[in-house]
C-alpha cells in the first residue's frame, strides 16, 4: 500500500503516474509513505534529493524534493533517480546508522558524492527505469 502526498508547484499528475508505476513494479508488497515536495532547489545546486523521514531500521516513510520547473523528461528521470534511493533504503542497501552513511554494511561517509556507490547505481538505473517506464506506459 502506498500513501503519496504531493505539495508545491509541480506536475502532480505526472508525479503520481511515475511513483505508482515504480512502486507497483519494484515495491508492491511494502506499506510506504512517500512525500514529494516541489520547490526551488537552485541554491542547493540539485534537481532533487531523497531522505528517510521515519527511522533508520526498515524505513517506510520518505521525503523526495524536486526542483520546480524541470522539463518533463528531465523531471521524470530525476524522480526515478530519487525513487531508486527509496528502493535502496527499503532493501537495506543504503542505511544511516548514528549519522554514518553505510552501503551494504560498509561505512561510506568519506566518499565523494560522485563516487558514492548508491549514487552510481541510481545514475545507472535512472536510464534503465526511464526506458522501462516509457515502454510500459506507451503500451497502456
């Protein structure tokens, strides 16, 4: 079961479609709450980010923030990237333990952003997910 809460000025219908597609495909048996906030992120120099809102152990509530005004295709790819992080947290691959970021049990707190294994995986998967989403949505 998915609880999806949307806020801010963004393409809410597109967001709903993408999130429900992703969750039904990759996390269909989990009870999750995903909050998506559309806001200006230019000062932070990011298009989006994701974090856990409830707990470090078996997290089930997440916040995704997305830059307002992104072109549709880039918006979808960014959302899929952030949803990949949700999947990583739910699987237990990505964890925060007492302020330490761990990937598959290994402390990765000192790794540069572009070299972080969860970011590498999310960047690779956003293209795969984008292609799957376009293929499957165009069939329906």
